């Protein structure tokens, strides 16, 4: 159900940005493949939301990284190139951590299907290794989501491309990182949540605070919005860290 909701939201956001792009995108950007790259990015986002295989999730992340990097440097301005270097460097670091964690996880449980992994991790003998893997996935997805402390690639890069590209990134890219955190820590590593909950809670709190303080220190509108994106990521991760159920109508009436 969560994947289906996210796919619908992705389609609506993609449609709105495509319509806006028709009026805002110049012929130079169109000539260098703006629309194919935008659709490749949307395909990567949709694939990440739909997959039930942890390695396929990594593949879709890389599809998004390639498409987003190409969109980020479209136009070749100096500010874009500087932001793109920070963006791709930290995201490649996250990809390396993610791929390493997948390799270790496959060596432990012998499967890449997330539902099967969840069952086998509960029976794993080396629970210490399970906690290490949980932290590795948290770090990889935290970087992808622009969570504290490795969030600075986002405000350094999101204000540099055209407005339509910034909207596409803000609405979709970091949200895939947040979705992956929810997917992994409510399915695969739900048994280790007592250990990881404090890390997620403090990370979310610092992400919220640094995002707001960073926005308060800026004077350019798009930079302010970039830092507010970071702050909102903190709110989303806080929901995962609290890990409390939605109250039922009967409980609410009492």
C-alpha cells in the first residue's frame, strides 16, 4: 500500500513538473536531453518504490544518481559544477556503503528478497553483525535522504539547476532515501529497533535543527528553501524513530 501511494504521488509530481517545464525549459536544455533525463529519473524513483529486492533497490538508486547528476550539470555553469561535485561525491560514498552492506547481508542470509531477509535475520546467530548492518544501511540511506550530519550536499547543489529540476529533486530524490529507511527499519531490521531508535531519533532532531538554523542564515530564497528541505527530512525520519502506531478510532474516542 505504501509503495502504491508513493507511485501515485510520483506520477502527480512528475506531471506537474513536466507541465511547468514546457514553459520554463529553454531550447539549450531540451537539446541536451532534459526530457529523457527527467523520465529516466522518474523511472528510477518508481523502480525504487516498487522493488522488493534489496539489490534492485541499489540499482534503481544508481539510475537516479546518473539521471540526477546529468540534470544537475545541464547548462554547465560554474555554480552547477561545484554543487554537482559535492552531490555526486557524497552520494557515491553512500552507494559504496549500501553495496557493501548488501554483500555482507547476502553472505549472512543467502537471499536478496527483503521479505525473506526479514525472516532469516530473526533467526541469525550473530546478532552483533545484524546491528552493524543496520547501522550501515542507516548511514547509506541517511546520506541519500540528506540527514544529519552528511546533509550539506543538498543546500550546496539544489539551488544551482533550473527551477523545474530543483522541484523534481526536492519532491522526489531525498524522499526515496526516507522511504528506504522506513522500508528497511520496519521490515528487515524491526527487531533491532531498540538499538537503532536512539540513533534515528537524535539524527532526526539534529537534521530538523540544522535545517532551520541553516535557512535562517541565508539571504537567497532558493538557498532558504534548500535548507528547509533538510529540516522537513528530519520531521519524516522522526516519525520512523518514534515508531508508534496510528491510534484507532475506538482508542481516540476513549
